[in-house]
């Protein structure tokens, strides 16, 4: 394993201090420059302000980096042609010595190898609408089933088929927790109409569940879903319409596979004149705070 662990992250891990992992696909494929970089740095700041060490993960010249520097984050935000890296891409990117932005799945693998148990993102990939025909199901779901990293998110992205995503997670044995909610949040909005498996009300309670999973050798992650703060949530009608239009445009342009999620996110930002980007940024910051507090509680028990 060729991991380049940032000295600050290494020190925290060696001293059993809390560390939170962050992904890089959200930087290079999820948001436009320069707000992607601003957001990534703000997320790190929120984590630090809560007394936890952030580790933004990505691949530079074929080397997995655990804890990028601000300069590297800037480069990830600007550089063209960085490969979006999920599990299947890792060996190729290493051998070809390329740059890779890690998805939820890719980041979980590397976080686990580095010994990081908590990971914060915006939304996970899931079962796409129309998957009964396209079979487009994110590798994030398989990863949650086997890799021991807990993921804090604002629900599965609303562009997905949420009920099918929940069914898939159930089949794969992934616990889905709702933070201070009984309902699965819907990324841009607080409500999806779908129930979560369990409601949890404090970071401590979540840390105890993570510990039980670890102690009982139940492989895989836990999905912690955290609703976007009310003041930043989008109008349901506006976002529903934007998603519908973006999906139609995707179909027309024949966009498929790994390009789907970046295309949809970008088109929705355009259609909502930037409103969805603002919501996306706020929900990630909100997740960073929760993730940091979970990591802190976990380091105490
Ligand atoms: N959440 C966001 N923005 C993103 C993503 C998630 O707010 O860009 C990324 C994550 O990296 C996630 C990926 O793992 O989209 C899912 O891609 P796919 O559907 O191709 O597996
Ligand atoms: Mn896919």
C-alpha cells in the first residue's frame, strides 16, 4: 500500500486523536471552481474548529494522499482531466501514476487503509432512476456493505431513486441512521417521505453504534443521514422541476455511467441559477460539524 499520510494526520492517528476523512470527487467533479476549493477549505476549517483533524483524500501521480495540503486542494479544484476514482479505478490509476479524485467508495477504501473511521461528504451515490433498465447503481452502496467506515451525508442525492436505494442498503446490511429525524433527508430538502431504520439524537449515540459494529466484527459502514438546515433547504417544487429537466437533458445528450452524477449536479446548478450549489455547500458544512463530533465521541470510548 502506497499511502502518503500527512504528518498532522499521522500524528493524530498515532495519538488516537479524532480524524475525519473527506473526499475529492466533490471538489473536482461535484462543484465548479473556485467555490469547490473554497468549500473544501471551509469544510476542513469547520472540522478543525471542532477540535478534529481533517484528512482530504485523493490520488496524486498514482500515490494515495491522506490529508492534502491547501495547495493540493486548490490544484484538485482547478486541474482538468482528473479521473473520478471508485474501487474499480484504483489499480489502474496507481499503475498509470495518474491523478484521481476519490468518490465515496474510493475514499472509504483509503480512509480504512489509513485507519480513519469517520468520513464526511454531501450525498452518497445510489440506485439511479431507471436503474431497472440501465443497472446504474453506484459502487458506493457495495462499499458501504464491506468497508468499515461510517459516512455522514445529507441523504442520497435527490437525483436518485430513493426507495430503491434504501432497499439496496437493506439487502447489503447497511444501517441507515437519521440524525434527529425519523425520515431520510433528501439532500437539497429535509424530507423524502421515506423512513430511516433508526433515529439517533446525539453524536455519542452514533459513536456507540459504530463501536458496537466494530467490536462485533460486523463488516461494513454505517450511513448517518443529516438533514440540511431548514434555512438552506430548497423549495421542493423548484428542485423537483430542476431534477426532472436535468434528467431529460441527460437522456437527450446520451450521458451515462460515471459521467451521470457530475452532469446532473452541474445541470441542476445551472437550472437553479446557483441555488442548488448554495444548498449543497451548506449541507456539507453541516455534515462536517456532525462528523467531527462523532469522531470526537468515538475517540473517547
Ligand atoms: N455528493 C455531492 N457531490 C458529489 C458526490 C457526492 O454532494 O459530487 C460524488 C461522490 O463522490 C459520490 C459520487 O461517491 O458523486 C457518486 O458517483 P456515482 O453515482 O457515479 O457512483
Ligand atoms: Mn453509476
